[in-house]
C-alpha cells in the first residue's frame, strides 16, 4: 500500500527526473516553467530535509522529531524564497498539478522581459 501511494506525488516524480535526460521529461508545469538545474536543486533540498527527518526518527534523538518537523516551515517560508523566486516556488511547491498564477489582462511574461536590441 505504501509504494502505491507514491504514484502522483511531485517529489517522487522529480526524483525520477534526476535520473532522466531533460529531453525525456514529461510535460508538467514545473518542468516547463522552471529550469532543470533549479528543479533539481529544489528536489535536493527536499531530499536532504527528508533524510534528516528520517535519520532523527530512527535514532535515539527521535524525541526531537516534532521539533525538526516544525522547523521545516520556517525553512520553506524564509530560506527557500532567498534561493528561488516566487514563480519557481509556485510551480515546484504547488498543492495541485497546475499552480494558480496572477494573470493580468493583456500582459504576458514576455512583455515584461527586457530584450537586448
């Protein structure tokens, strides 16, 4: 039952993308809107947090597990926005498959980019 529930979780999908060439990546929002290296960096941060939580849970220090679990919230709210921009975090950390973006009428992201002339 545990392995079957991993299907469809974005973290496990991105872990599989670490082993896959970019040419074969599926057409998901977080793959299209975020550069591959940035996506892998976010996946690495999540894997390190998961490994630390698992290591604490399986040792004598398991009493600190709830404290470390709560520390992941400030990590997400204060540290990750310094590494990733708001749009990348919206794509990589969306609750559903398609994140909701603030869409302004008559403008797209390319009209905001300054192109060298």
